[in-house]
């Protein structure tokens, strides 16, 4: 028996034929790329032909990818790991041209379900699992597995799980996938081959736009994890080295405001998100803020591993009314972007609000 949401999904996939144009839009992180690949693999198995195009996106470029999908004349657009419902008008516009399927696990910004939009959040699918831990890759894997056998790509799903800090929740699944590949389960999951691929993926998007836009295809075309490890994603090792340098020297940059630890740095690559995640591992009971200057803007990452303070709310409040700014994410991990001129004001608010 299919679940309610798999039934709705099947109603759509049953309609898709080989002439239809299918586009996939996915978040550009590990989870998003893996979720996108899982959808694409499932659709290829179901209709016997590869999807037509794929876009690596983010919650702040919804307008851009919606118009791109319209330009490319997509009949079906799958969006995953992005809170596209933040822009209901744009989705509505897109749904006049295509059937839109939104598969996500971030907090819901409102229900955009309609005749032509299938809106599925992981907590609709399984309310017992904390949405932050029911990452998009696992959601897509579980949903589509009700329609088609995806067990050959459980390793791709595992990489997404590790990337979105879901290992604890899905330990048995990931351990099984590792053993299936003849790999050892390690205490620090990031030290496994899947963990290393996760770092390469995360770093590739920081290395260059070109490399970022290759991640999906490299994962898609890989026969197994080894192909990914020896792919051009290796170039991103330079980014990993930079992150490691800042980890080792982080105390030189650390400013303390109560339980908030602020790191203002000027790295070569946009390492703020990854560095802050790793710092949160070292300081789980502190609010970690990493601010990085990038192309005239400041990117801010906030982390709080013990769930004591919600980081998405903190950044949303701190950027309220600031023009040309954006903020979003989860309770444990959130991000914001502000203009350089507004930084002092925003950081002041972050310090006083936290
Ligand atoms: Mn995710």
C-alpha cells in the first residue's frame, strides 16, 4: 500500500511520458545535490529517459530559477531542499506552465498546494521525525522508493544524510550502505569515504561556480563512490585546506559576547557555512557566528548545536527591514547575507538579541 504522498506523486509520474520536459531544481549543498540526483534517477527508471535539465539553486534565487524553468519550457519541475514556498506568487506563475513538485524538509512558510503544485514537507510525510533530521535526500529516497527500487543509490542518499547532520537519525541506513560498498563504519562519520565525498561536494561549491555546477552530473554519472572520489571534485581539496587552517587558528579570530562566539574573517573561499558547522562541533553550547566578506557583501552563518536558541529566528530578526538582505535556515543552522554597509547594524542586533 502506498502512502498518501506517494500516491499523489504516482498520480503525477504516471502522467509523465518521454516527450515531456523535466527540470530539477535543487539546493547546491550536499543534501540538495543528492536529493536532486535521487529524483532524477527515479524518474529515469520510471520513464526510461534522463531528465532534461537541472539547476543548482538557493532560497534567494527562486525568481531566477522559476523563469529559467519557464524559458526551458519544462512541463514538470521538481524542486527540492529549497523553501520555494517563500515566494508563492512565483510558484503560482510557474505552475501555469508546469506541474510543480516541491519536496523539502525546512520549516514551512505556508501551504502552496494547488491543482498544479504538489507540496510535500518531510514532516507531512512523517511527523514523528524532526524535519531538520529528515533531510531532502532521505525524504526523496523514501518517497520514490515506494514507486521504484532505488537501493543501488543508497550510498548517494547517505552522503546527503551526512551532509545535513542526519547520521544519528539514520545510522542503520548509512552503516548498511557503507558495508555494502565494503567500507568501514567509523566513529567520526565525516572520516568515512561518504563523509569525504560530502566535504568535496561542500567545498566544490566554494571552489568555483563551474565546479559547483558539475557536482550533480558527477554524482549522477558515478557508478559508485570511488568514481566521485577520483573525479574533478578533487580540486576542491584547496578549500578543505583553508577550512582546516581556520579551524586550527580559530582562537586568533574569536570574539566573545556572553555565550556568543563571533569570527570575522577574510578567507579566499566562501567557507563560512562549513567552518561554522565545524566550530559548532567544538563549541556545542555556544552560538557561533561566522562573518565573511564576499564580493562586496557579507555572508553570515549562525550555528547552535544544542537547540537552545533558534538561529533562523535570530538572523531573520536581525535583518528585519534591512534592504537587499536575506536570511533563513534551521534552528541549529542558519545563514544571512547583507550589504557591507549594513553589517555593523546587523551584527549589533545579533549580539543584543542572542
Ligand atoms: Mn537539506
